[in-house]
C-alpha cells in the first residue's frame, strides 16, 4: 500500500483536526473514545444502514438541507429562533446535534438512552408562541415527527447523491426503519418505517408549511452569512449549494432560493462531490503501514 508523504499527512491531520473540533467541540476526542470504545450493547450493530449513512461525510450536506427544510414549519422555526441560539452559538448547536447523532447511532444502549432522556427534558421546557401568536411546545409529538422526517429525508438524499458507499433501495428502507427507533424514543408520533411512508408523511405536512420572516432569515444566515473565516467560505458555499440542490421546488420557493437546473446538474454536483470527498479524506483514519 502506498504511504502518504509527510507533507500530505500534515495537511490531512490539520484539516481533519479543524473539522472535527468544529463539529464535535473541544471535548470531542474524549466523547468519540467513549462512544466507539465503551463496551456494551448498541441500538444498531456494525454494518447497519444507519451507521453507514450517519458515518459518511455526506451528512455535512444533509444537515444543511435538513435545517432549511425544517424551517418551513412555523412552529418548529419559532422554537429554533427562540431557544436554540443558532445565531449566537451556531457551532455549539452543531456540536450538540452531532454528538446526539453519534451517541444514538454508535454509542452503547445506555448512553443512547441517556442522550434521549436529556433531549426530552430540554424539549419539555421549550414552549412559546410564534410571531403571529400560535402556541408551540417542542415536546409536541406532531412537531417532533416533522423535525424527524425532515432530517431523515435530508440525510438519505444527501447520502444517495454524495455518499461513498450508496445503499440499495432495501438498504435505504432499512435506514428509515432504524431511525424510527430513535424518533420513537424522543416522542415522535408513529415515525415512518420505509421510503414510501417517509414521502407520504412529508407530503402530509405540506399544508402546514409556509414562508415566514424567521425562516427566510435563517436561510440567509445559513447560506450567506455563516460564521466562518474567509478561507472556509468557498468550500462551505459548495456544501450549501449542494444542500439547496437537494431541496424540491416547493421547499425552495418559500425560502426565495434559486433553481438553476443545468448548473445544479453539473457544477454544483461536481463541486459538492469534491468538497465532501475532501472532508471524507481529511477525517478518515490513516491507512495502516505496510
């Protein structure tokens, strides 16, 4: 096996460490060691579909797409705007979300349940009203299901387009079914178990979705004004364009997002694959010495 040159290894290590700290936070290394190394049963075994999808770098695109799609529900968006701190502490929110996904996907059953219990306790405290006066509460099973289906649809579509090892249709059905276990534990209402049910459920929410000022502001923040240094903005722009390119037209129009099919089918896909591939390379463990 060909060895990496020392210079290339340093570049990979520096980039990988920077990305990992952004996603996992300053305590990420200790958390990763516990999540993957602690003995005990897991909710999902090695080789499961959920591990394949959630362990892939395509999640960077899927996560952005999920946030954009979720914002179209005015109750979910009001809860995020009022309680998540996504503007004041966007990296903290990302780190909490990524840690929850990692623990429930790869961690021990006990740690996964503890993570779910913490999130449920937080959800019980989050309630309020939208700018138009509609009441919301984060623990509402109907609202939790919307957040869930928007995430699962986004992660699945991002993996289908940018994943390193794409699944069969049966594999993606299994992915939806496996994520339902986590959603049920969080309190979602009868989450879908396959792709057909997922599409049907998303369709059932469409009458509740609409453009709001909070949703449009969130889209502008995520796509145009992320808290990033200048050098990181071009690759982030490729990820953001890839996320927008995975949204259906009915979701783009309320957020005032463009639709340029020729560009999306060529330049956006190529750039997205290049950036996701670079992230995958940077964050992967080095190959064994030969």
